[in-house]
């Protein structure tokens, strides 16, 4: 079946079969490899993308379900190579170690801060429930989210 959608602000049309996962379409067909496959079961959040403003595990969504949607991947946050404030905050606060989970965390934070620019710690923890990090530790990630909110406010 032929589907149309937007990825990182660009209109896309692709032929997909009904069983193709959105994750595979993003990585293999669109070559946006910042979105990672961790568990393939929606438990780790490494494959998180933002669809119509909401974080989604792309490993659990079939590509045909993306028809008519607007998808943002980690690549969409840094057009022209200029880091988004969330990406800068993760680097500045040392919230990146091996980096495998980082794109998923950043996309969940992007969805949070887009709809709630002044989150409480409880809001942050709730937004990040579906993302797992096996090496950095969550204290630095929380610091990065708080810092990102400040950086984004400064850019408004």
C-alpha cells in the first residue's frame, strides 16, 4: 500500500506492506539511523519518535499507521547540524555515556517540553517512564531535562 506522511518537515510517500514496522521504514528506507532498535518490544524507548506531538515507540507501530501523520526523529531536531537545546543540555550535563538510548530520551523530552515548558520533576519522571538507560544514571538525565527547559525558554 502507498502511504504519505511527513518526516522532519519533509513530505514523504512510500510503498509499504501491512507488516512493516515504522522503525524499519525510518531506519532502512529513509536512512534516519538515529532512531535505534533496543528491545523490539516497546520496553526500552530507544526507538522513540514524536508523532503529531506525542512520543511513540516506533518498534510497536506499523508503517501504514503513519499515513497522514507528522513524524519527528532525532535528526529533525538539528537541521543544518545546529544542536537543539535539549541535545546541548544532554551534552553539557553529562547525560550521555554510550549514547545508544540518548535519541529516545531526547525525543521523549522534546515531546514533554513542547507541551509543558515548565515541568515538575514528577512530570519529567512520568514522561521518561518508557525510556531505559543502562549506563549513565538517571540523575544526570534529570539535570539535563531541567537545563533543557531553561535553554528552550531562553530561545523563545
